[in-house]
């Protein structure tokens, strides 16, 4: 119970950030843009996946993206909590707004349960991966992930490998799309593919565990 209270204490940070920072505005703008794109391509699963994934990237950026947030982790751990609880709480603080955005976009575009579930799964997986990257490298990593997810996240890797004379960068990009939390994986969640769900669960769990290690290292100092 103490662990859960510590997680919820970290997750509670999301409400003031939504209301008192630009986080809420950016989520709203993201939703408007995605709904507009939905009128162009008519793909409810793509809408839900991008809302969940891009919303979670924004959530991580506002949960641990600033230098002050990362510096405060050492102070946070001076209280009766643990690195794992902090990582879980910050992960939730990124996932829940993204999940809300995905559900809201799916509802406004015409409800599709399978698409909504796929968006929630994508939000959890992407948040885990981005949390590690931002804690390690700073807010620039969130920008890189946002652009990658927006532009190429839904592209299957064979689309890159199949290009004529692929160079090492194309092969690296294809490998990242194959192994990482790319959106083409989670499109299969809408059809009930257990492998896609396990892939997302593994990334979410791995992200939280690795993030807790980074938090603990920051608490010990340089």
C-alpha cells in the first residue's frame, strides 16, 4: 500500500501541469490536428494510435523533461519513496493524459472500441521508451521521438528494407521499427493479436524499470 501511495503521489503532478503549464494546450492542439487529419485519411486506428503515442511523448516531456524536474528527483527520493515508485508515477502521469486524448479523439471521430484499445496500448509502450530517453538525454529526446512517431512510426520495416540498395541508415531505421515501440506493431492490437499486446507490455515494463535505475543514479549524484 505504501508503494501505491508513492506512485499516486507522483501521478498527482499531472493535474497542475495540465492546468498551469502549456501541457493542456499542446494536447488540445494535437487532438485538433489529428482530428483534422482523420477527415483526410479516414483511418480510425491511425487516429487512436497517433493520439496515444504522440500524447504520451508530450506527457513525458512535461513530466520529466525540464532540468528542474530531473534535478528534483534527488530531493524526491529524500522522502519515504523509491526510484521504482517515482518511475511508475511519472509513467502514469504521461500515459493517462495520452489515453484520455486517444479516447476523446476516437469518440469525436465515431467510436471504435478496437481502435481505442490500440491507442491505449500504444500510449503505454511509447511512454515507457520515451521516459528512459528523456531521463537519460533530456527534452531533445522527446522532440526526436515525437517527429519519428509522427512521420515514420506507422511505417512497417519491410517498406524500408525493400528499397533499392539500402544503406546502413536505412537498415538501422528498419531495425528500430522492428524492435522498438513503433505504431505499425500496435495496429494489430485492434485485431486481437496477443503478440502486439505482449510487445507493448514489455516496452512499458522495461521502460519503467530502466527509468527507476536512472532515477536512483541521479539520487546518488555524479
